[in-house]
């Protein structure tokens, strides 16, 4: 892997690149204010408004800031037979660096984050790395959705139908069990997480970020918005000791604030807060996204993730980003999805088999059982 970190150097930054053989390259770089400053922040004018040539040029500039000449040259000469992850070490004292859309980097004729051979990962430096990933067979997934009536309407039903289609084969073949929690309230969320052990938790809905803090928009019993803070959501995840992946398909779930501090004050987003409670892999968005982008990324991601046996989140997300980028429409906001990973190089994958019934599940879509007023389970009857 290529390991990249930045340190403050007066008004600029020291960039340190560590190559796979352990050698390093160091130089001083500076970043455009429009990439990270809250005032002229480029994402306020969404990059999808750029024409394709402008979009590529923006990506080339970001690649130069991330990799420099030595990094880009190394990528160009590296073998394409083996994946070469690009891992960005996040520094709690430099939130502005984390706000840069590194996933837009363009080099060697492609957006690097759309290529499974060059996935871009982010690694919060204040959380311990994980050396073992334990999965269950079949995989268990919680599919959580919320669409408060006082928020902009979301096409939740269409998204749930889309994900059902993408997961049809693994569910029917008993490789995946899905619990669906709709119109999610705090009580529903806590009940589902207390009563089950999941490998994957997926949330779709609205998200918010302000004053260096992130929130998920759940529903109150009357259907109005209930802002669940990143801290409260993280607390609810504590019961999920074996959770392997958290996917937050909502706006601003991985947004970064402006506060510089050793206590990571600027990183109060839901994604990074949740990582401290256990999930070593988190996929989330750094800003607002189009509803259509979220659905397309989700469908491609889970189709790929559940197709193989290696649970390769980086490759699945790269291919999903590529699906959005390749459509050549103006809505090319694939770069908004970030992959936060704590998996150490060479982490061991362990599969634990759980006992399941042998019921034929070929018609699982018609078999939905409500076990409680707060949760329904798919594919278990």
C-alpha cells in the first residue's frame, strides 16, 4: 500500500509518502482554499456542475497534492496484478486536510478511487488498528431506514426495492439474512441492535452536521425528525461487538468540522465516532449527495460485496463509484463516498458458521414476518 500523512508546516504542509518497500518521500505542499476552507468551500458549489474536462483537471490537481510526482510515477510503474491501496492517515489537528475530496484524484487516465487496483482509504490515526475480521455464515445485515415527514421526501421504498433485488441471490441461497427496520425511531434502533448480532449495519435517510457534530435524522413516534447525535448512535452500537461494516447512505455522515485540536474536536461526525465503538470498516458521505447516486452506489456495492467470499469493501466501493462515474451524466458525485478503514495490512479473515434452518427461500420477497411493532425480518420464515 501507499501510506500518506500530512503534518502542519507553517502555512503549508509536510507530505510524507511511505512506499510498499518501506522507503519514504517527503516534501512541502500547499492546498487550494476552495478544497477545504468553509467560506469558499468548493463543495458548496457541487463539483457536478463542472464540465467533464474541468472535472478531470480538478482531479489531476488533487492527485498532485495527494501523491506528488514520486507517488504518481510509482503508480504508473506498479504492476496492475495486485491492488495497491492508497491509505491516507488522518491527523486530528488537521481537519482541513480531511475535508479535501481526495477521492476525486485523477492520474494515469482514471479516477483512482473508481479502480479496485487503487482504492483510496482513510484511516483515523487515533483509533487502534484491527488485525482480525470475524464474519458469520450466513452474514447478518440490519437494513435501517428513516424518512421524517418534516424533511425532504426520500425515495426509501424504491431504495429498499433496489437493495432487495441486489441481495436476491445471497438471501435465496442462505448466504445472507436481512433484518429490515423501517421508519426507524430511537426505540426501534436500540431494540434491533440489542437483540441481534450483525455483520453489516446499513442506514439510509437524512444526515446533518453542524458545530463540529454529526447527527442522523431518525423519526419520532409522530413521524417528525428526531436528531440522533453521533455520540448517541455510537452508544447504541456498543452492543454490536462483532460488527464488521457500517454503511451510512445519508448526507454529511462523514463531514469534518473546522476545529483543530489533539482531541479530534473537528471530527465529531457520525462515521468516525461510530468507528470508536468497533466497526473497522465504515462507508459514508462527506457532503450532500443526490438520492439517485446513493441508490446506485448502494446497489452496485452490495452486489459486488456479496458476490465474492473475501468481503472486500475497498474493491466493492471502487466498482460502485465507477458505476456512477461511468454513466457520464452531470450527476457524477461518486467522490462523496469515503471509505474509513482500520484493517491492518494482512488482517486475518475468520468465518464463524451459525446454525440456520433449511427452509426454501426462493420466494423470500413474499415472506415478511413482523416479530414486534418495531422490527420486521426478511427471509427468516
